[in-house]
C-alpha cells in the first residue's frame, strides 16, 4: 500500500502538468504555437511555432524550460525532478537583433568590447557584424 502511494506521489507532477500547455513558443516567444510542432520531454508535451524551434529545444531542453518557465506552465511542478537548479542560465536571455528570440549556450556568438554576445542565427550575426555599435546601442535601449 505504501509503495502504491509513493508511486502516485512521484507521478503527481506529471499528471498535474498533463492538463496544461504552452500557448506561445518558448523559443520565438512572441509567436503562437502550431499544435503540429510538438515535442514530448519527460512525458510532457511542449508546443512550438516551427520545426527550427523544436530543433533548438531538442539541443538543450532543460535550458529552455528553465529560461522560459513563464511560458511553459506544464513544467511548474517538475522543477525539482528536472534538477533545474543545476542549469546555469546565460547572462543574456534574448538575441539583440531578434529581440523576442531566446538564445541558448549553442547559439552563435560574437565578441563585442570583451563581452560574448549571443545571437539567434547566422543572419543575426551578419546584421550585428555590419553595425556592432548601432546594434549594441539598440539592444541596450531595448533593455537587453
């Protein structure tokens, strides 16, 4: 009997999370989800706006969950199980060019005045490289 109760308690976070889902993409955070762009992680469904965002998530799922917990209510009860306290977030959350796009440790980077700047993709790198001072100024003005 005790073993059965313990098993239920261990499954409770996943059962509670099963009824919730994200409405916005956790990568391109302003975009609505496409219900066909789905990944299951630790028994929980995560929805994205496109296949590219699914790839970013699959490369570092715990990082994305921790960085975008506000967009992923289905993981709220699973913080301890996922050991999210062990996941170290970057000092920068979003791309300075695509300001609503999450960056991860796998994102491309540039050096700017001794600081590593994470960018969404190679197009953002090209934009940054063309005008680094202007991009840095605009990012700072945007609170990034």
